[in-house]
């Protein structure tokens, strides 16, 4: 797990690999300065975080969620509230 001055990764990330070889990730982080947990949607290329937004199709986003949910990226409370929205 990554641990930087900014944040600590709290578990395995949900990931997908794009045809280019880059990755999209959903990560659960502890943001140290704020003292809160947060979800990061990120784009990775050659093992490095790309400081740009993650662009994903709806199908790719669904695949990210499919990978992230069983890995515990989202809390039960969040999943229940998401179900209620749908």
C-alpha cells in the first residue's frame, strides 16, 4: 500500500486496464491533513499517477466498480445509499 505525506492507501484499489496499457483506479484513501477517508478516481500510466482527470466510458466505469466493490473500496453504508438512489 502506498503511504505519502498527503495520504495513505487503505486497501486494494479497483482497477481496469485500458487498451493503451494505462490503468483507471478507484482507491480508498486516508487524507492525513484533513483526517478523513476519501475515494479517488485516478489514471495511471507506466506505474505513475497522471495528474489529469480519469476519462472513462460508462462501460469502463462499470468495470471499475465491478472490481472495486468486492475489494472493499466502498463502505456498506455507501453501497446501501447508492442502491437507494438507483
